[in-house]
C-alpha cells in the first residue's frame, strides 16, 4: 500500500487545506496520477492538527482520480483510504460528494 502523509505538505504550519490549485499542486507533488494507475491502494494521512479541508482542495487533489473511475465512489473507496481526525473525514466525504455531483465536470482536469 502506498502512503501519502500530508505532514510533508503542511510541516505543522498549515491547519487549513484550501483551494483547488493547492489541491492540484499537492496531487502533482505526491504523484497521484502514477499511483492511480498502479493498482495498489493508497492511504492518505492527514495530521491531527488539520482542522479544515475544503471541497475545492479535495476537487484538485482527488477530482481526476474520481473522473478516471467514472465517478464510481465504491471503486474510489477500494483504492483510497484516509487516516484523519473525524471532523476532517466528514469534510472529505462532503468534498467527494461535491465532485461526484458536480454539474461542471469539465473543470476537473
């Protein structure tokens, strides 16, 4: 299982992950395009000091993955697991739901 630790991105200095462009930058930094095609599950760890992850960040980070899976949430859950505070897990769910119900799919690269 591949593991991504957002501690590497935040370094204890950031407590709120926001913005689609920042999500895209994180996706590139961690090589998610390559991990998506590997067939191995991916675990994303979000530090306990993170208190907010916005839907726009999640769209940038995970939108292309969901698009490649034809927005199949079950297939996504088979591929990605999250270790995060409960409040952040709820925010992730809202972000994933926003991606799969978006009317502007073209915005997801």
